[in-house]
């Protein structure tokens, strides 16, 4: 093994502070060469103006600048990970790799294959927990099985919380261990087939006042009552430990939202079939309507239900949708229109800045009734009632659906009462409750 350096493979942990894998690399006794791979397997599926790719590229540029000030540099590639690693092996020779865990199916398969390849070449592949407080099978029932219900999971999660698992990794104190290298260039967005995006990125600094009042303000989409920190959690530009400390001190309801994120991650890990179908498999029998025209109207925010349309237009324009709106539009698609929730899940995956497979899947299955802690099949949100309760003054609707109340606004594509009855009958038949 080369005694001069090890590689820190940066992925969903795009920060130099409080970074588990980076800390262990910097304290390994070797110099550290940072690496980032723009993965063609992922990027080739995305549109040319994807704001998330812009965000990653900009963030990488910031980190690259910080490293240049220390006399170091990111090694950046655009390609297929397996091919990139073979090229690195040919250019750099044996070393050790330090990286953080990723829990999504593609990442698990990629990492298992790369570990096997690197180990066969004499390269150690070290991975660490970093993007969650508790992972995999760390929070189990008293019987030693994974939880499938949130409330008891959250109790066990909170019972295990202590200063030790919130303690940050002091990677900053060891920056002198970065390998001194000549400046290296990064591939441009254009070279990777992408264009700049005009969608603004929310602040990386969560507003403590919002966290303090979260339990009172979080359900009203017209006001700034949520931190919108999701994209920074998704790509690791903020430490989950630092955010959890703030939540622990300031607001239990906000802390619960972080726990929901980890709950769905352990569901994805322990029940990987959810990535391809319903958690409760009997729901695969629901007779979905393959109505592409109605789905297109839902996507564009032209359903004739203003609270639904406001949510979809907010998503399309900003890459963000308020959580209350997410529940409303998901319920509308899967129950009012009786269109497969997986269509909506996939659409959200292309649009959300904070897209996270586990949480997106969990939220959609909740709305459709097929998941853990799911809304019962007979709970069907009334969009009109939801609007009156959570957007009473129509500020949210007026912002995103300015033609509401004029002849230009479309008529409802389905009548609520009839849609509700159709949904109930379809679910009862599929679940043997008719």
C-alpha cells in the first residue's frame, strides 16, 4: 500500500466540517486526497437544467476553493464509477478509501461491487455512518426486529439519543493532513451535458425562530414556517448531528421530522422491496387507472382543485413543495384520480430539490395507504376542506394560481364525492373488504 496518501471519496457528505469518513481519513496517519465522481449512471437520467446538478457543481466548486487555499485539490471525474476507479488504480496505485454509508439500492450495489474490486487489488475500503444519527438495525424492537410503525420507533430513537452520538467529528483540526497537490480542473456543467438553472437554493443556515415555532406554523403553506433545509441534508452540506442538536434543544416536533427521515431510511434498508412496490404487498391488487391525460393535468397543476394546483405549480417552479401540500397532492393523485402512486413518486423524484428515495417513497406510500403508518384507505383528503383549514385566506392559492376564480381556471377534472366513492369501492375490492 502506498504510504503517502489515502483517498476520501466525497459523495452525499459535501462538507469538510464534522464529516465522519473525512475525519477517519485525516486521522489515519496518511495524507488525504479528496475525490468526487459525477456518476453517469445517475446524471444520464436527469434533464439538462437539473437544479440539483447545478447545486452539486457549485458546492463542489466551493469545497475545491477551500482545498486550494490549503494547497490541496479535489480529484474530480465524470464517468461510470467502476471505470473511474480502474483509471485511478492505474494512475495512483494502491491506497485506502474512506467514504460514508449510502443506503439506497443503487448505492448499496455499487459500493458492494467496488469494495470487492478494490479489496482484490489490495485496497482497503472503509465506510462510516454520517448522514443519520441511527442507521440500519441500530433501532430495533425488544424482539430484535425492525420497526414498521413510527411512534414506537421514535420513542426508542429518542431513548438512545445522548451527547455521544451527537458529538461532531473534529475533522477541521486535521486539515494539515490534506495531500499537497497541484491545482486540478473540474469538468464544467456543459462538458457533462448540463445547463445552468435559475431555481434558487434555500439557505444552508436553518432559522432558529422557525424551528422554535415549527409545531405551530408547519402546516400553513402560505407562510415561511419550515426551514427548507432538505436539500442540504440530502447532499450533506449540513451535518445531521448539528441539526439534531438544534432540534433537540428547541422543538420536539421538528426533531420528529428528522426522526421520520431516519425511520424511512431504515424501512428502505430492512424492507428493500418498498423501492419497487407497496410495503404492504396486498395493495398491489389495487386496480389503478392508467389515465395519462389526467396525470398530465395533475403534473401541470391544472386539475381544477386550487390547493392541489398551487402545490404542483410551486414544485414545478421552485423545486420545493410544502409538506402539507405534498400530502394533499399525493392523496389527490392516488385516491381522487386512482392513479398509481408510483407515477407521482417518480415525478417528485425528477422535481424535488430535496429528493430522498426513502422519504419520498415513504410519503407516497403513506398517502396511498400501502405503506407503514399509512393513512387508511378510507381516509381521503377533501381538497376543499384542506384549503379552508390550511389556506383560509387563499394566500398560497392566489400566489400560485392567479387565474383562480376567473373563466380561465379549469373546471375540476373529477367530482369529489364521486371520486371518493370510486376509490373506496376499488380499494375494498382489492383488499377483500367488499
